[in-house]
């Protein structure tokens, strides 16, 4: 029962992390315009994402525009796009493998090695996804903080941390947690058959010891 609960909990964490990865990839709120001057009347808010720029006017009207050319993008943005797309694909694969592992565990419990294959694959995929999400999110957050406190950067060009970054951090934590849980379940499934099931020769020696017979060991021949 505890193993099933561990699987289901890891699957829930991985599913929420997968949805968060999809949301963080699509959201335009990676970099948000910062208002650090004395003007409290703000008519426009600028959002910068991986795929588009958006301008929100008084929170009523929202205009978004996709980036025109891939060649005009910065190399870091291209890398971040690639990492997030790979993370989305891996998260879906890991989630499907986790579902298959739960179903396989419920259907048969006589093949722990087959169960451990699903669990190990899902765990590694979840861990890789969490790391892939963490890299662009943390890199973007670090660059925003560095530019914010840099006096050489003009005030209109300063940005704040957007909602997509927080979603990415939470999703990365959930994915890494799910991967750790599945890998730990794989370790339990890999070691449990060795401790639960003995070979016929071991059963024979145990019966002789229980009956009071002499049991031979390797030290008797030395």
C-alpha cells in the first residue's frame, strides 16, 4: 500500500509539474516592465516571453505580437526555447510512463523487475525535465536581477520577475520531487525481491539449521 501511495503521489506531482511546464513555456510574463520612478500613473505594462511581446493597457486591452524572425532573436532566447520545448516533451513522456507503471503495478505484482523499468524511466525523465526547466528560468531570473541593480541600464529597460518564472520554479521543484520519489521506488522494487525470495539451496540450508542439523559455511573449508 505504501508503494502504491508513493507512486500515486509522484504521479500527481509529475502531472502538476507537467502542466506548469506547459504554462511557463507558453506564458508571455517572463520579463515584466519595472516601474521604479515616482510616476504612479501607469498606462502600459510590457510583457516579454519566449514567443511574443505583449502590451497591457490599463489592464483592459491586451495586444500581443509574435517575434517576426528567428534570426533576429538572441542566442540565449533560442536556447531557452529549445530547452523548454524538450522539457515539455520529456514531461509528457515521463507522465505517460508513470501512468503505465501504476497500471502495471495494479495488474501484476509478480514481476518487480518489469515494474522497476517503468519507475526508473519515469523517474529519470522527471529529473531531467526539472533540470531543463530550472536552467532557463534561473538564468532569466538572474539576468533580470543583475540588470535591475546595474546603474548603467536605463530605467525604461529594467525588468522585473514575471509570473512565468515563479511557475517554472514551482514546476521544476515538483518534477524533481516526483523523479526522486520514482527513483526511490525503483530502488525498493529492485532490492525487495532479493530480500523476500530465497533460492532453493538457501531454503534447504535454513531447514537443516531449524532441524538442528549442521550447516556448512565457507569458513569450514579454510
